[in-house]
C-alpha cells in the first residue's frame, strides 16, 4: 500500500498500482513495479535437486574429505566438483556418479594398479604398485575410505600401512555383507602435509 505525505501529493512510499517508490537523496523516485521472478522454475527446481543430492550423498564423507583436502573447506571443494561432474540423468531423475567424487586432492604421486577384492568374513584385500615416483616416499601413508550409500555410514581406514607394503587387508562391518560399498584410496606424506588425489576403486560386496 502507498502512503502519501504532504498537503498536495507529498512523498509517496511503497507500492501504488503498477509503480513503486524509492527515496534517494531526499527525492522520491517512482519506477515500474516488477514482481519477483518465480522461484520455482524448472531450472531452479533442478538446481536445488542437484544441490540436495550432492549434499545427502557426500555428507557422510565430510570428515574424510576435509582430511583428504587438508582443510575444512575441502567438503565445499569436493561438492563443487561433484556438482559439475558427478550429476547424471535428467530432471527429476538425477543420480550421482560416485566415480567422479574426489575425496582427496593434492600433488603427491598416487599409487598405480590398485586392486580391491572381497574375501570371507567381510574382509577386503587391496594391492598396489610400490614404485616410488618423484616427490613420493616408500613411507607415504595409505588411506582407504568406504561408503555404504544405503545406510549413509562411512568406514575410514586411516594410515593403516605405507606405500612400500603394496598390500592391505581390512575387515568391513559384518552388517555390510551382501551390500554394495563404494571405495576410494589416497596417500599422504608421513607428516600429512602432502596429499595425493583420490582414486575411486569402484564397488565391492563384502562376503
């Protein structure tokens, strides 16, 4: 509603018909009123759905990601990458491609030829090439993250062994038997000052 102040028309404040007033430097300025844009356009709805999918999918990995990026801003960086690269499908049937999720980032050389195999009693066995590349060390720590997307629970094996060993066996939660689990591996220097990028290892089904 507009307000009129003065003996004639006076100052006009607020919306009146198709006009709206603003006071600038003591002067009243009228302009055409443009109603706010519809906040529920298909494009906006799609973007909100993407944000929600990334948030719900990556939130269980938040502490792993922040460790893997060496910063509390790591989660935001990983989310940005996921929004750009990991969203697949058409609105509203979006899915998240976990192979495009980066839980770690850095310049430390990553191990190559990594394998992941399920064994009995929910054990998984990993192997990798122990070749030492420039800037790498045989004492670099190996970190492995597992995510159960159904329960939203993460299992993080932090620094259980070093690059030089070339192998590692871990026991996942027994309740995970028969379920599809996503896995990533990355390395850090012994002082955790340097990090490699993460490698998505695919999925494993504990036996």
